[in-house]
């Protein structure tokens, strides 16, 4: 390697320092919104001439733009600068058994459009047909959102798909989700990347819900927490030191199979996930189907919803006991500072259920983490996918060195 080539990448060189200053300014504009040149200089420690050069450089690269002036004070009105929202666009998709929701946002994170595509009726498609149907469903949801936003695929810079199951980093295959026909192909991510024409990440849905909680919800500012999702499926996301823990096969947090007193063992590997209400483990104790069954025991055959079941005090108490037992097993191993309850069952049970679970912790585990309900509106998986896509794309387009 030539001396000049080494110098261009060496720490402390003008090129590297400029890139570091550029990134610092861009991150400030993302977190603070529009800022003046003077304020950027104050926050970064740069002189006014250097801040001016930096903003001129970022404007020429299409990453920032001028956006009006400071008002409401005497004297000259300083120019405001902001991230250029059209410098990049991202897509987020959330998969469930009934279809796919797609969202499109600009580089600032502003949501431009959202589109829902229902799954096709042919859920029992032949093995060779399922991947094609899956790709078609993804394309339909995404293209619908793009059309509403007035964009095309070639204006996207990245996409993240959140789905039940665990993407195995060794094989690329989606594990623990046989109930999603077409998502088991080893090459599905590559096929979808080729179809969409943008870099694509496939991520576990509960992990993405935890990303949303970490940035905008109950876990904001918390470095060590567990999100426990309780609905038709059961899962957990483990965030330690501010980072998601995925495990060797991507299956960290698959607590639906956790063996617990009073529950049959969950056997059959991935096949058990196809019908979570018929399996064993933690899933069979607190999943939505189990809660509805408890409701019918205590309230009669007319109880058909989770909310209706949890309206009965006896059902709430029993579900809280079961939840606390399973969560205590996780807490004893991970020792988080916070547990966030999310999904259909905690949302339906509300504060009354949360308080009962907290009370049940007494004597079950030595660590006593805080216990909070998720308060995020909308689809937390979609929000987490959007946040992840924005982080990835900003990391790429904010490189100026």
C-alpha cells in the first residue's frame, strides 16, 4: 500500500477529522432538528469558519439544506439548517399470519405512507409455490406504500422486515415459524433483496418491538431490559448493555418453549410453533388461546376475547401467577433492570394485571426489576423496523470521508 493511501485513512488526518465532524453535525441535526451554524459550532466545539465549511460541504453532498431563519428576536435572523429529508428513503415491513404492513419514511424518520396487504388464501401452497407467493405479498405491500408516498423502488436505500421466528445467521433460514408458509427458504432474503432492489434485513418481530421501546417507549434510557411479548405467540427480546442478544442461532428469547410447573413439555422443535396453543411450555399457560380458555372456565362459553376473559378477577389472578413464574425464570438468568410487558394479553389486562404480576414476584426471584406496560401506540414491530432501517441507512449515507 502506498504511503499516500495509508495517510488518507489514518486517524487524525484532515480527511478523517472532517468526516468525524460531519457525522457529529449530522447526528445533532437528527436529534435536535433544525440548528443554526452558531449552535452547531457550540455543540461540536468547532469555530464559526469551520462550521460554515462543514455546512457548505454537507449541502453540496445533498445531506443538509437551509430551512428558513430564526424568528422572534431583534437583530439579524440566523439561517437554520436541517437534514435533507429527500437524501434517502427507507421501508419497514411487519409480517403476521394475516398479511404484511409496509411503511415508507424519509431520512428524518417522517412517515410518508403505510399500506396493508392481506395474505392470500392459499396458505397451503405447494413448497415450490410458497416463496413466490411470499415475494408477491411483500412487493404488493411495499409498492402500495411507495405509490401513496409518490416514490418508486429505486428511491429506496434500505428496508427491514420484522417477522415471527428467528432468522438463523448461519443458514439464513427462519426458525420457529412454520406457520408462515414461504418464509422457510434458505435464499428468501437474497430473493427479496433482488426483487426489491435494496439492501434488506430480516429481523425477529419481538426484537424490533424492543428497539421501538428502547428509543421511544418504556425502556428509553435503559441499558439492560427484557421485553416480554404475550399474545397468540410468546417471545422475549433481551437487551443487555444496550444491545440485542440474538444467540448462536438467532433463537435467544424463544421463551414460549420454556418448561414450567403445570405445563407439559414443549416437544417437536419447530413443529411445535405451528400451533402454539396446542404445544407445551410457557406458551400453553399464558398465550391468548389459554387466557380465553380460562375465561370460558370462569365466565362461561360466551367469553370469546382476551379482554373479556381478563375482566374476571379470578382469571387475572391466575394469568398473573403464570406470567410471574415464567418471567421470574428469565429474570433469574438475565438480571435485567426492567421488564416491559407487551402484546395482546398485557394490553388487555392493563395496570390491574401488571400490578398482580409485580406482586407475584415476591419470593420467586432474587432480582426485582421494574415492571412496566408498553405504552407505544400503533404497531411496535413496524416502528422498530423503521427505526432499525433508519439507523442502517444513516450509517451508510452519513459517511463523507
